[in-house]
C-alpha cells in the first residue's frame, strides 16, 4: 500500500448507527414475512403480531433510510431546469428549493407531533403498543431532513458529493 494515499473519510457515528438499524430492520422484516408465509402455506396458521412488527419496521426503515439518503445526497434529482440556467439563477433556485423543503419539513414536523400526541392514547389492536411509535417515525424524518436542509443552506450549496456524475437517460 502506498503511504501517500489518503484513507477514505470515516462515516459519522450516527450515520453508521442508522445504517445498522436499517440492516436489522430489513432483516427483521424478511424473517417476519418469511416465517408467516411458511406458516400460512404449510401449517395453515400464522403469527398475527409479525404483521404489525413488519409494518412498524417498514415505516421506520423508510424514515431512517430517507434521512441517510438525504445526508449522502443519494435521493433522485431532477436537474432539467437547473442544468440549463446560468450560475446566478441556479443559486436562486437552490435557495428557493431549500426554503420550500424547510417549509414542508416544518409542516410535517407540526403534523407529526399532532399524530404522536394522538397516538399516545391509541394502541395497536394485536400487540397493544402505542400508535405514537409508528407516528414518531415521521417526526424523526422531519427533524432529520430539516437538519440536512439547514446544513446545505449553511454551506450555501449542496454537499460537495452531490455534484457527482449524473446518469443521462436521453
């Protein structure tokens, strides 16, 4: 190994934790669904709580995965307009979209908080957990996406990794 090569930067601890959670959640969903399918078709029975578990894991997987994708700039992008305008207009469009994202995340945060409050007194039918547990995933999603949008606004541009190669499908 060449001593002049720089190692790849380490991922932040919170990002690694989120990725580990996603792996565990996906594995849990696969196991729960597979076991239920086998039980249903082979033994003509099923474990009802596995459906609630897999649904809850899916909601959290999507929320955490969206935050990680936004942090890594891995979301799908639409640059048909921004790629055809001058840099000054591109900068205005960047700020406009970031302000819209922040406004949407604040509305999602407000609505999610209301759902969490309502879910504290409502319980799932099979397992009996508070429905706020599922609703809190969108609360975490809104907070995470808000942090990413504010990070990009603080920099005045998206993270440098976002300017990578674009797949041209024309």
